[in-house]
C-alpha cells in the first residue's frame, strides 16, 4: 500500500490482478499491525488475574509465531515474509514494555525506545520493507527526542529546548538520510547497491529523514530571529538548505524535497520580514502578504517548470470552464504492478503540465498565510473607520470581487493573489454577518451559515482547483458548525462519509457530464473525503472533552452518543454499501469465495465497529485507489495508523475489550487474505464502468 500510494503514474482503474496484489500486501500488513496492537493493548491492560510469567509466555509465543510464519513463506522476497517480520518488530516493542512494566527497572523512556530500535534493526534488514524501516525511523526519533529533552515533562515525547538538542536531532536524521542516499537506486529487482536495505527502493524514507533533519533547524532559525541564543542556527539552517537544494537538483532529482526546502526558505524569509517591519501596521502586513504571494508564485512557477521538464512543448491556456482531462489509460503494467512504467504520450497530444498535488498543497498554505496577513491589515483600519458590519462587509465584498477578476487572468501570480484575496474576503463577509445578527446568541449560527453560503458562491466562480477545494472545505466545515452540539451532528458525519463514498463510486458518471459540474464535484469529493477522514477524531474530542464542545460548538452542552451506536453503525452500513460495488471489481466476477468473503467482511465491520476511524479511513483508502487518486490514498493510509493510536486513548471501552476486538480483526484479515489468493497472469481486462 505504501508503494502504491507513493507512485505518481498510476492513472487507470485497477484491474483484478492489481487489486489482488495490493490486497495481498495490505491484508498481510494490516493483520500484523492489528495483532501486534492487540497484544500491546492486552499487556497495557495489566490484568492482575494473569501471572506475569503467563504474560511473558504470551508475548514470546507471539514473537515466535511471527518468526514461524515468516519461515513458512515461499521466499525471502514475498509479502508473507516481510509482513511477518514487520509483525515481529511490533511485538518486540510489546515485550520490552512488558519487561519494564513487570520489573520496574527504573530505566528512562528513551532507553526503552533505543533498545526497541536495536531489536527492530535485524527484522528491518531481513525484511527489506519500507514499513519496517518507517517503524524503525519513528522509534529512532522517539528515542532521540526523549534523550534530548529529559527536562521537559511531556507525556509521550519531549521537545528539544536548546540549540544543542536541535542540532543533535537534525544530525541524527541527517545520518539516517545519508545511509539511504549513499548510492543510486538498485532498481526494482533488488540487485543494486541498496538491495540490502530495501527490496524496492522508494523515496518515502529519504523524504521523511530529510524532513526530520531540516525541520528542527528551521524551527531554531525562526526562533533565532527573536532569541539571540538561537542565532547560530540561522547560519546552519541556511547552509543545510543550500546543500540540500543543490543535492536534490543536481545529484539526485527529487522535486518534493526541493519544494519543501524552497517553501521552508519562504517561511523563514516571511518571519524575517515580519521581524524587520513595524508590527501591527497596515503597510507592514500588506507588504508581507505581497511578498508571500510573489515568492510563492515564483517558486511555484519554477517548480512547475522543473516538474514538466524543459523539453515539454508550450501548452495553450485552457479556459477555466474546460473539461478536466481524463486519466491516461495505461497499457498492461509490468509484472510488478506497484511500479508501472511512465505512460507514453498519446499520439497527437503532448504531455499536460498539470500541477502536482504537493505543489498545490504548499501554494495553498502560502495563500492561507497571506490571507491572514491581509485580514489582519484590514481589521485595524476598519476599527478606526467605525468597526461596523457595513464597513467589514464592503471590504470583504471588494476583496472577493477582486479575487474573481484575478482568477480570470489565469496566471500563476494572479492565481496566488486571488486565492489570498478570496480567503480574506470570505472571512470579512462572514464576520460582518455575525456582527449584524440581532441577537448575540445567534451570532455563531449566523457566522456559520453565512460562511457556508459565501464559500458555495465563491466555489461557483471560475478559479483553479485549489480554490474550489478550499471553498468546499469551508462550506462543509461551516455547515457542521451550524449544526452545533446537537444529536444530528453524528448523523451529519455519516452523511458526509456517504457523500465521499458515493462521489468516488460514481466518478465516471459525473466526469462524463458537463465540465463545470465535473470541476465542482471533483473539488467536493476531495473536500468530503478529507473531512470524513477527520470526522471520527472530531467526534471523539467532542464527546470526551467538555472544553472542546464549549469552544467549537454553540448551543447547550449535550452528550454526543456516537460511540454507542449511531455513528459507527451508520459508517458500517455506508461501507457495506460501497463494498457491494467494490468487491466484484477487486475479485473479478467469477471468484469462487465471494459469498464467504462477504460474510467475513461483515464480521470485520462488526469487530471493528468500536473503532470507526479505522473503518472509515480503510474504506476511503480503497475508494481513492480505485479512482487512481494516490495523494488521498496516502492521506487515508496515514489516517489508518493515526486512528489505531487514537483508539488506545479512547475511553468508551477497556483495553482488554479493545485488544480482543483488534486481535479478532487481525485473524479475519488473515482469513480474507487466504481466500482471495488465486493464480494470476491470465488475461487482464479493464474493470467495467462504475455502477
């Protein structure tokens, strides 16, 4: 799944053979993760009725079981081998935690993480899997963070609090980066210089390590603008960024890391400009906002040029209302379906210089910062002009009209400026509506409904894709705030999940309709998916924390009964409905175990109903893979891992109950994996159109 999520050229709907390849990997790793998490939850429950020797026997049996399952694999390069060793790496951490729990050794937490990192290393070397190395890198950073921040009382991890700690954390990650970047890729066959580390070299590990090396330096450099003790990190950060940019432009081309370095420099320059200009001034805020827009547009244009390649022919400007280009239909992929070759251009059509998702995300963040600066600069003079809703409404309307006019020019700079104007204008209009409310108790609801309607109106204007997605997000979030702390909120989240699933299932239908509708529904699908992924965490916070309900939601304080029935049951029904259409595509129409697989899938939904975040993120990940949207599939995969950790801290069930359900889910995943296995290599046909 990690390899599928990171590959940029998968543009067709997966075939049954590709589905089976992904499911074999995903189910194996998912089972290892759920079984390992179940064991950790069980040991953390610290059941007094169970003797500690019995607990040690259980942990040792699990570790030996993973090792035994690996030895039964057909070969060292198979999914079963790598997933079993990944499970052994997870279980080894549970065994170490049990030792510390039983004997109270007095060792610091960083020693536990360091020892766990040492134990993971042989499993990662044997498996040569990205998942095992990502776990190793996570535990390694936790150990370093805890070792460097002993004086900071954080519950899980600490934050380095001085220059030396930030430098050490950066150097530690730079050393890991150097190991993974020390030689060219060994190729997908595993016979190159890095075959002893990774079977299929990818870019996820170097990018995560590079982020871990540069982020502490960037934080320290920005702090150094105000604190003299950190000023040495300014020079270190600028030097490290220059070396990184040179290396990833000349030695090994990686535009994602180039973009992170470039926008990191932009963030540092923005803070430096704020530090140099007079604070709380109209001119200072607007100059800084203009710098952010100009610099982000320039960097974006440069990165887009690098992404398209110097040999790409010039493209005619496509009108905003033109139909979105259909995904390129690839020929049958190579035997390794996770690494298909780049498609050849279709005769008569030159490659489209589309903007990559990571560049759109970074430019949207820059525009958001610029909109905050513009908003702050307008609020001060408006306060002197009378601070009335009328003045704010006029200023907001002017900014929105200017944004629409700028979007029509269809240039990189004007698009960035228009996006910043649009966000600031929508905020001013929403504040004006809230202030104009006749009763203070209704101001929050007036702001929410106003923001939703304004965002929907701006979404209809001709603009770029980032603007449409942001407007859709604002409209949906505002609708949720309008509902407030009511029993209807969990139902609204269920409907949001159904909306995301339905839009992806019927994607072919609306893509073949009018161009304007396709643009709008595409943005709505992305926004609904992102919010559906966040909905379980938001509902959990609202249920368990009173202050969150009082800060975010208006209305009387009510208990949200979502974990006892409504929300988990609703999303389970939505996912079951989606699986009715996904199952024939994933398995093929003639699979002999479809009825049994359906039954096991229903059991899995029941077993994991207490963890709706896992269900929602997994279902949306499959739907995004079906739609060839790799960026959202990767975000959904991160959500799966995040919700597994969040499930540990949720209070609606005991750890013992959670451990049993997670273990049952892991067993069901193994059963599903064994049933979907079938011979591959037959004729590959494209999946029929969506329902």
